[in-house]
C-alpha cells in the first residue's frame, strides 16, 4: 500500500471517529441534566468526574437561607452503566472525591474536645459498597 492509501485510511478513521456519537453523558451540562432529572428540582448543581472519568459526583446546596451552614444532597453516577450508585445528604459539611472510588464527607464540628481533630469529623465512603470509615481510622488502616 502506498502513502496516499495509508493517509486516506487514516483520514477516514478520523472522520468516522469524529462523527460517531456516544450515548454517555460527555460534558458537565449533561451531568447537570442528570441531576435535574434525579431530584426534579431546577437549582444550582455542580458535578465533578473522578480521576479516571468513570464516575461523576453531583451535588447541590440544599440550605441556601443560611450560607454559613452548608447542607448538601449528592449522588454518584456510574457513566458506563448509566446508573446512580450512591446517594446521600449531609448537614453542615461538604463532600468531594477522595480517590477513584471513594468520596470524603466532612462535617463542620461544634465545640471540639482537646483530643479531637478535624479527622474525627470526616469519613471516607466507598461508593460501590457504601462502607463508611472515619477518616482517622481509614488513615491508620492505610499505614498498616
């Protein structure tokens, strides 16, 4: 096969690849639409993919009257299987990705005792199993 034949094949492959349409959500606006469908509310959502882009965490602030107290409802969506795999709400705290399959939930502490740290108010959750571990214990297990 000559060079022009190889270039023609490469161009055809590129064109076909560009024209193919994925059935999976591909942008943050698609994820925001999933959030609207899930909760049936038209509000401000934020969605963030995990590192390998196989899961997306969508959350919205449920308590907007007192901005000093952040309450969140959130879910994790598995992109390839097109299903919601984890959902929860949290009062007075936040949620973010911790690893590819784990999220970190943190709560705003009230009055802390001397032996407490912020790690005592954070949990790591495996979104596939739902296993919830206090972050201080999680870190101890990882050191072993």
